[in-house]
């Protein structure tokens, strides 16, 4: 008999089809409370996305649950403590999107600093015929601050070196294997740099880490980029700082309440907004789909899962 698996998110057909061949799949969105209760004793696996909310209550309602396979690097919405208490293995798909996300961080940095989106609109409106576009900020040789020097932060630093940038970073502790300058907190880092790229992990420890004080330290010529988690930035403080030109610009790929945006963001011309797409290249998505399936299959084959949450 195929193991029964609960799908708590919409999945690309490339993965959904493979899962249905191997497992007895049930979509949470199609189940009412009674239907879930009837299936609960048989549901041994779960597939979620990085944005899914799988809380203590849902985990407790599934007494047969053995594994949650997350399609994504982040797993902020999964109650890891509750999963461990119930003996549930949680896996994710780390490392596959590092290069793409780092590429996109530099793309946002360049787009925000050099005003690429506004310049495109300037040309399309026919304004080039009446004068030149205003000067923008130089990126090469500037000072870059990285909040969180993990895999993605390091990949961003590697790219920034090609631009001749002076790199500093902040994190819980200094890294002994990099030549970059360490700052003890985000505020002191922001005060020293021209560009601040957020690459830290999400969760309560980093919630609203980038607050009004950090933005003021970055200053009126500073540019903020976030390709990590929306909740790391105090969005109300950011909107106010952008409105008041207390920072120059921002490039944002992630938001607190996706797909909803903080009030005021859409009206601003000094922020570049993208729909959480940094990791969504064809190569990365296919690799993530494969690993999500591999984690689930390995568990039910009695093998070690490739990428458990540590």
C-alpha cells in the first residue's frame, strides 16, 4: 500500500505527478475538518513549501505523521519544536539556490543604485528627448555590508569582490576563514557601508533586526537590499525611511505578508520590488523538486534523508 501523504501547498505538476505515482496524496485545501480527521490515522508524510504554515495544532492532529518534506530553503512556518516532540523528521532543500539568490542580490543592488527601473520608465515616457536622466550612485569600489555571512552571504561577497567593493559583515560570531571586517551588530555595520544586503536566516532571533535605528545609520545615501526573509526588516520603518529619503533606495524580493505589501511601498519610486523570485530559475526549481521528492522517498525506503533540518 502506498504511504499516505498530505500536500499542504500548491505544487508544480512536475512534482505533484511524481508524488502521486509513488504515494497516496491528499490535498489539505480539499479536505474539511471531518475529512482530515478521517484520514489522519493514515497520513504518514507531508509536503509543504517554504511559505507553508504547519503549526503545533496540525501536527498534533496527525498521529501517524513521520516526515515533513519542505520544498524550500526556509522553514519559518514549520513548528520545528512541535515536530521534534512528536518524533517527526523535517527536511528542506538547502544549498541549491545559493548562486541564483546571490546573483539576484547584485541585480537588485544595481537596479536600485543605478535606478534601472526608473530609467526604463523615463525612456518609455519619451522624456529622454527633453534631457538626460539624473546622475546615479556608483557601485564599483563602494562599501558593502552583509547581514548574515552564511552560504548566500558568502556568495554575495564573492560577486562583490569582482566589483572591487570593500566588504564588511555582521553575524553572531566572527568568521575565522574570511578576510572581511566583522561588525558586532547591524547598526554599527550600517553606519560603515554604502550598501546593506540582508542575507540572514529568518525566525524570532532576527525579526525586525533592520529597524529605524539601522536605517538611520545607513543614511540618506545608503541602499538596502533584502533577499532573505521579509520579517527581518521593520517594514513600517522602512516605508517611512524611504518616504522621508532618510535612505536613498531599496531593492526588495521578500516581504512580511506575501503577496500583500506594506502600505505605501507601491507609491514609492525609490524602491525596486520583485515577487520573491530570487531562487526561481529553471535549474534551481527542478533541483529543489527533485530533492523534495528524494527526501520523502528516502524516508519511506528506510534510508537516511539527504537534507534534514539540523
